[in-house]
């Protein structure tokens, strides 16, 4: 029931995927109620969709590691793309909207497949091609795992701390540069 996750795009793409790959299932994990979207979707898409609801972190990692593709059809509103990093770290080949935040995480598409944001036909074509190419999926699994390591907290914590230290130094310098102007001049 979160529009910025793009489930409607995935449901619209699913019939074309099913035409090329009968038996495909769309697993939807996370809190919320998808009944409104499912009510309006193609009946074949509804039949192929399994709504899992919220999953634990352990179950999420296992689920992500077991899929042929992790699909992130988000139409916008993403500032980073931690969901992509989680999927790649678990070994899932990623298929994602070509949002700038997602492109940055996916190294401009080198570590995941991308498609035109909001386009169900583009998502379907990307998925159909990826599902037909086990070698490409294997490449994306390896590339994704390697890319996910670049976002590991042990690697980025020093960078985050450096930003905080720079900001603090600048704030302290600004305060030191301000000459006292008297009680009423501030």
C-alpha cells in the first residue's frame, strides 16, 4: 500500500513475464495491504503473486538469496537505495528503476539491471531477458555482492565520521571568527 514502492508497475509487467516464463511467481515482502492493487490487476498477475507480509531480517536475507531476481520498481522518492544493497549482499540479481539514487548504488547499471522508471513494458522486457540468461544472473550475483561490500558499515563509518568532524570544525571556526558585538547587537 506504499505507492513509492512501485508494486503497480510490477503487477502490470507480470503478464508479459508470464508469457515468456510460465510459472514465474512474484513474491511481495513487507508490511502493508496490497489488496487494492491486486483487485485491479490482471488475474494472471494476481494468481502469480504471493504476498508474504513483513519478514524478519533472517528470513529476508534467506528470501533474497533464493530469488532469481530482486525487483525494485520504485517510481521515485528514493534518496539512497539501501534495499538494493541488502538484495545484492544476499546474492540476488537486482532489477531496478533507473532512478539516480539506484543508478548510483548499482554503479550506473554495472552491478544490476535497470529499466525506465514507471515503464511496465520496460520492466517486463528486462525481466524476460534476465530470467532467460542464467549466466547474466550469475554475473550480477557476483558483481552485486562485491558492490554491496563498498557500502559495508566497516568501510563507510570512517567517511561518515570525517564528514561530522569537518562540519564540527567549520562550526567551531565560525564561532571563533565572530567578534563579540555587545549584548544587544546579536
